[in-house]
């Protein structure tokens, strides 16, 4: 099939297969552009203080300790010492990094990083 020159032609004057290719390319570009704007996962609601305390007690106290200073009951037996969580705000310009902390804690629970 011979190539049709399209430069300077009005879209109505283009062959049907060429219009299909253009429409498909534009549609795919638009779809990918919209998909890039969408969050990968919906953001969960932040827990309230009681939910956070219960989560910490169930998942974190063993390593980080009751006061979150990295001195939990199993901390001494770990190859990597638990972080002093009371310093998080200080180390982040005075603001507690809530979203980052929640995302990290959800990924970290039960991983081999904390194995002795």
C-alpha cells in the first residue's frame, strides 16, 4: 500500500485507516495522561489517636518499646536496632511525618529486616 502524504490536508480529506490511527493514538495518549493523574491506591483515612495507640501496642512495642525509644523487649536481639521514634518530628523539620510513617509501618511489619 502506498503511503499517503497528509501534511496540510484537512482531517476530513484523510483516508479512513489514517484517521483510525490518529484517533487511536490520541485516545491512548489521553487515557495514559488521565491514568498518570490518578493515585495508584486510594489514600486511607488517618487513624485517630486511640487507633494509632492500639496499632502501636500490637505491632511496634515489642521492638520500639512502650515509650517508642527503641528499647523494646526484643530490641537487644535484633541485628538492626529499632529507631527512636520520638525523634521523628525533630528529624523532619518539627513535623511528624504521619503519611510516611503509616506507609512505612504497613510495609515493615513482619518483614525479614527485623529478623535477628
